[in-house]
């Protein structure tokens, strides 16, 4: 596999679009990343990471990524991250919805869990990342009359992805979650003083 910097633009652009969620991270270009995902997401992660690893000695990664992780994989992702590291997960088979996703991430030790849905709902070419529970953001997206910049292309790509999801038995509306491993120094320190009494 060629490094992302050596790929022709027509191959690199779709990979980078598959990693559009990187703007939700504290650093959009992580150094070391553990990835437990299928080929498309793994290629996308490889395009934004300085180093992609398949195993971790523990606490040496800035980002951990997975698709439909179970409890064991979530614990592995948490253990791979440095304190303060980010975790990105995609949940296509999510019985129990957002609450189940949030509970699973918190049970593995993650904090600051935020879940999103994309619009269109396919992973290919999303236009919006809508925080679940933010009614204002969802209303804004629903109110959009016309999209500039290739509306037909996005709708066709979304319809194609939904068809693939149906054939593969996947839910058409996935949940995307960003969570963090708590910073150890913040958790274990007592405050020096209380500013507000």
C-alpha cells in the first residue's frame, strides 16, 4: 500500500472523505493509531495517521478506531490510548441505539462520549455531522431546501450506500461516536485551590 502522500488525487480524496470525522478530534492528524475496522475505514485512517498499528503495547496511541466493536475490543482500544487520547467508533449494528453505544463506551472506561449521525445517512460523502440530541442542528439540516456542490451526486451516493447496506444486512442509519480516555493527571490530582466558593 502506497503512503497517502504518494497516492494520486483521485484515490486520496475518497479516502480523506471517508475520514471526514477527523475534524471532531482534538488533533486531526494523529501520530499513532490502532485500527480495528474494515478495509475502507482502515485505508481512510492510514491516510490521516502518521503511523497505523495493528497491535499496541498499551498507552502508546493517540487515536483508536473500530467498527461495531464488542466489549473486548472497546477495552483493547481504551488500553491502547494515551491519557487524553481519542476513540472513534462506527456502529452499524446497534441494537439499543445511542444509549447502548454510550453505555458500552463508558463501561470500557471512556469519557466525554458524543454520538453523531451523518446526513445523508451513508458513510460515503456525508454533508453534515449532526450531534445526536442537538435538536437545533437536526432542524437546520431538515430546513435546507437546496444543497450546493453536487446535490444529485450526494443523493445518488447515499442511495447507493443504503442499497449496499440493505444487501449486506446493515442498518441504514449508523451511529458515529467520539470518546476520550480520561487524562490520568486530571483524575488523580487534587485541586490546589478552589476559585469559586
